[in-house]
């Protein structure tokens, strides 16, 4: 092999390596602009244009126009004259969704369930435990479920009627008016958004915002 050919080959390899690095750098810059700037701006703009409410967080406002929460995140209503949502092991803290994922035999889960049933007996003496929907004493996977089943709302009507003086028939109509159908008519089950239901209940009680009773 001719020795004078080695420097030329090395020079060609150096140029080739520099060319590949430049191509990689240009490709990276193109994808940074495309995926990191253009795509987010277009998708965000399209969402704001086509689904402004959902893109803004599905915020819920009271009769005074004040934001009281999101239709996607549950809240703990402590006042027994309002409808109660599902159990939340994280107290509906959206900063860290999730559940403990206990096994059915876990002592902590059994103790919490017994406590929930005991509280139900105290707050709802007119409704036997046999009629208590399991959804009211179980945690959702995220701990943020804002919905309950229509049955879970219906069994609370006797308690709320007694505490508020509202007729049970009126409360049943209120639950029916806030019962949402299946998504696209096919997916999921019938459900009731607890925050929206309680806001309308608060209006029936004189316009006092249900939000004032959150964690109260």
C-alpha cells in the first residue's frame, strides 16, 4: 500500500465525520423547532379553538361566577346536608393522584371500610347498610373521581331531605337532572358529578355556594 495515500484517506475520513456531525446537528435543530415549538403551539391553539372549556381545565363556577373547582377533580364535602363523593385516600389532592392499591385482605383497607360503614350508619339511619352502594366506600384508582353512580346519590336523599327540609321528590329530580349519560352513548356508565349537583343543591338552599363547605 502506498504510504502517501494514508494522509489523503485520513483527511477524507475527517471531512466525512464533520459532514455527519453537521447533518446530525441540523436534524436536531429541525426536530427541536418542529416538535418542541411548532407542534405544541398548533395543538394548544387547536384545543383552545375547538374545546376551550376542556382545554381550560373544565372549570366549574358558582352562581356568582366564582371558580369553585373542576368538573374533572372531586372534592370532599364534609357537611352531611350535601351529597358525598367517593372515598379518597389522598383527600382529592390533585398534586399526587393514585391509591394505596391495597389487597382485599389488607388490615388498613378493612379498618377504613369498617369506619366508612360505621359512619354511614350514623349519618344515614333510615337507609340500611344492605342498600349502601360499594362505590361509596371504595376508592377510585386515581383518588380524584368527581362522580358517583345515580344509586349512590339516591341513597343519600333521605339524609339530605331530613337535614335541609327539601322534599325527597325534589331531590330525586335534582339527581336526575345531573345524571350524565355514557360517553358517546357507548362508553362508561351513568354518573353524577358531585360538585355540580351540590352547587345546584346550594342554590335551592338559598344561593349559598357549596364551595364554602368544602373541607369545612
